[in-house]
C-alpha cells in the first residue's frame, strides 16, 4: 500500500507519515519496507491480536458467492 493511500485513510500528511510514524514502526518491528512496498510483519498481527492468515482468507474473491 502506498504512503499517500495510508495518509488519506487516516487524514495525515504523507510527509509526516514518512518522517515520524514510519521510522518508529520500522524500529519497533511492526512494518518493513520491501521492493513491493510497506509490509506488515507477523509481530504487528500478534500485537493487534489478529491472525495473519485469517486476514487474507476473510475477504471473498471476485467470483465467490
């Protein structure tokens, strides 16, 4: 997900996200930057009490009933 999308969703300036929030979240191990973009780590799912694999299954596919 792009930083501008995240910024719009939470009503924050993209620059503030990159300069303030992102370094903290990376330092704490909740997100990582990859060639594919920012990725949530298993530690973040654990911290939020969510199952990493259930999140992907919870959304129905395009052709699911």
